C-alpha cells in the first residue's frame, strides 16, 4: 500500500458541503480527480457548488438535501451514492451546527438538536458507509471535530460535548480498524477559528444572557477566525494523503492543543487571559 493516496479516479462524499470547509473541500477533491457526492440541508448552496464543480473540473456530481441527524435519510443517500459510485473511497463527515450559551441557558431540545447533527451525524455517516469502504483497496473516513473537542471553554457545553464525542468515537474506531488490518483509515480534524457561517447558523434563542446581538456575535467571530476555508481544506487533503490520525487547523488550534497537553486540567486559567468567548459579552 502506497504511503500517499492518489485521488484520481476515486469518488468522495462530503456532508455539510454547501458552504465553508465542506464546500472548499469538495472543490479541492474534485480538482484532484474525484467524482463527488455532496449533501447538506441547504439545497440552493449544493446546486451552486455542483454547477461550479461540473463547469470547472468536469467531474460527476450527485447531490441531495440530507439531514445527517436522520439515520434513514443518511442510509438512503448512502445507498444511492454507492450505486452511482462503486469507487467511493473517501467519506468526510463535515456537517455541523453551533449553539452558544451556558448550560443553564440551553434547553434539552436545543442540546438534542446539536448532538443530532454534530455527533450522531458523524456516527450515521460512518455506519452507513463503512461496510462499503472496507471492500475498497484503500479508503478514508474524515470526521470533523473542533479544537473544542480538545479544550472545553465556558459557554460551549453542548458544542464541546459533541466535539469531544466525535474525537472519542473517531479514535476508538481507528484503533478497532487498525487491529483488524482494515484498509480504512480514520482522520479526526480539529479546526480552530475558520471563517465559515457556522456561528450565523446558531439559533438565536441560545444566547439568553448575552448582551450582544446575533450580528455582533458573528462579527466578533469573524475577527478571530483567521483561517480561510480553502486553507483548511488543503490541510485536510494533506492529512488524507498521509493518513494522519489527527489534523489541527490554524495556529490557534495548535497553540491551544499545546497548552492543553502541558496543563491538561488547568489549561483554561491560561487561555482565559487571551481568548475571547463567542458566547457572551466578554468573548469566547
């Protein structure tokens, strides 16, 4: 088995593909020779992306509006993709949503909604497609966690819980697949601040104690989100090529991961001096 994966002639599936990292990653995979299966709840965004892929790279594109929290919905899409692309070898479970607010501010339904997308969406995509991937000579699963799957700031109870769960699931799955010498590799991705629309997608009702408006929260996020989606996509591509088990995106993610390793219990006392909380008037 070669060390670096050659994308030419493969097919790839990306969830949450209509914008942000998912869109950029879909374009980069198509540029390297992959036919694409793209999914999102944003159908117009998918249609725009599909047109760009077809016109720019002349790749085949299968698109569908998919709610990754709905297992039957994911399974139906997976079967359609496998039928269309027997060469499907790359699956990126990227779909995600944001929910800001302290634990007391977030009701049970909101937390279930976030876990359904951010954690169960990863599990659903993996469960639906892993049997097919294991029949490929070489295949790769990429699961999007977050730097908040390594550190857990105040105001991010729900989001951090989901992203820590993605990290734990991905690492255990990687070890299971390696133990049975599976051809499937697993990479878990931990982005720091990436300039996407995820904060703007958060439900307004979750910021009950914040004195900032939703637009002000989004503007503050834009100020600290230094990494562009294409840069994040290129880093993920490199991680797939090299079968890296963990990918950190952005200097902020690398710094926070280092502090967490050095101070695994008390890291927040250091980070709080310099990091701003997105969820309240004092920042992230």
